[in-house]
């Protein structure tokens, strides 16, 4: 039994979404490319812009933050500014943040026009003889209203209004977004493309083991259960969250170890809105028809979702674990073998 004042966590922060892991493997090539883009800026040249592309949870944000951290420790020639465009999605908010980093403080109040903030930023940069690199993470949030075009244009054309300005942008997106920019922007923004391929199953497991060892006490979570978590999770971020929720479930059960029932409980705590969008498409179809055979359902979605039967079936299992559907084994319609009947709950 786990005493009331005991915990399974060596450190709970290790499972936070914005935790920077001490061990960060498999991304050396990308980190090197990013450092290479910054290099000219260290020698009074102009840093290069980059576009970091990859599926969610492939280490893009962590890589950008690590490179900026390293830069801050080694040189003051470049001022790096990291922006999450989901949280700061207007040109005003973004420039206020840039001003905060360049001048050491945000604008005095919201009545200051954007043009004045820009002016202060670029005049200060010229005075300090420094370059500016702005990372626009999740830049897709800026696309709909044309804010991305506006921001990129202001930052990358600064040298026309303020001669000698040296600026670059690191944009982060899940897909190639170059076609969404105006011609005006595309003629100034020609980033180095840096790709973040999904981790292999083996790499994912290694990363998860590192996270487990840093966050939980020894023997709390077995390799076998960790593999089960990795299999049932939609991606690395989800797996890390499942690990944390499983440990919390074990703690509330006063168990010294995470058991399969705790992992199941953690899987159930996931709300459908947090499930992957592919799973939601499948769930919506099942809810419309109330009840379907798995083969029939797969035929309907396989082309639009482009997934294999194995992936499809794993999603069904996850929806079942989440309590959204019931899967029942029935005799197949053609009389040969068995099939699964799926019912919405
Ligand atoms: N190579 C890695 N080593 C250790 N942890 C990683 C690695 N790649 C990603 N992670 C972890 O996975 C989660 C998602 O990574 P993140 O950088 O936010 O991905 P992205 O920005 O591509 O969605 C974070 O918790 C991060 O610490
Ligand atoms: Mg990210």
C-alpha cells in the first residue's frame, strides 16, 4: 500500500506539456540545420529563415526552444523571440512580445499604435547592432486573417525602412504552408525547409522510457505496460499524458505500481474532443447509423482517411476503452468466420 503522504512521482513537471527534456535524441540533424541558419547572425551577417514542418508531437517546439536557449547562452548578437501563435494571434500582440524582448518591456498600454511599436523595435535593434530571429510556432493560427502575411512582411522587409536591419523568421507548421502566403511575402520569405519525420515505434518507446525514468520512481511502470501505453496512444504527446494519468490513477488507488486497470482508467479519462480527428470521423459515422459491422465501416472510411485496417481497428479499440462504443463479436454475414458489430453508446 502507498501511504497517504507517499508519491509515485520523482517529478511531476516531467509530464508537463512545456517541459524541456534533458535527454533529447533523434533530432540532431534538425538542431544542426537550425543552428546553421543562425550562424551568419553571429558574425554580423543576416541569419537565414527556416520552415519547420512535421506532424504533431515530432519535437518541433522543443527543438526550437532548445536552439534558442543555446543561442542565449553563447551569444548576444541575435535576439531570439519565441511566439506561440495560438496564444498570441494578432500582429499587435506579437509585436508587443517582440518589443518586450528587444527593449526589455512591453508597450506601456494598448493605445500605442502598431507602427510605433515596430519603429521602437527596429530603431533599438539598429542602436544595439543586433539581429532579430522570431520563431512563429503554430503559424497556421495566423493564416486565416492574413496576419501571417502582415507579420512576415514587416519583419523580413524591415531592412528597407531601417537600413542595416538583420532579421529572420523560423515558422513552425504541420504541413508546407508556402502556397498560402501572398506573392509579396513569398518573394522575401524563402526559408530553409527542415523536416520532422514521425518517430519510429522504437524511437517512441525509447523517448517514453526516458520520460518514465525521469518522472517516476523505479519499478512503478513496467516496460510491458509502457509498451501498451505507447500502442494505444495516438502520438507521443498523448502517450506522455497517458503515463501521467495512469500514475495518478494508481496513486488514488494507493497502489505502489501502475497496473493495467490504472492505464485503462487513464484511457477512459480522455474526452472525445481530445481524441484524434480520424477517430471522431469514425465515431460520428457509428453514431449516425447507431450500429454497424466493422468491415462495412472500414469500407466507408478507408479511402477518405487513408488508414490501414490495423490502424482502424486500434482506433475502434480506443473508442471502446473510452466508453464511446461497444464492440461485440458476431457471426459474419457471409457465414464464414466472425465479425465485429459496433454500437454507439
Ligand atoms: N526526441 C525527443 N526526446 C524526448 N522528448 C521528446 C522528443 N521529441 C518530442 N518529445 C516530447 O514530446 C512532446 C511533444 O513534443 P513537441 O516538441 O511539443 O512536438 P511538436 O511541437 O512537434 O508538436 C513533448 O513533451 C516533448 O518533450
Ligand atoms: Mg509544437
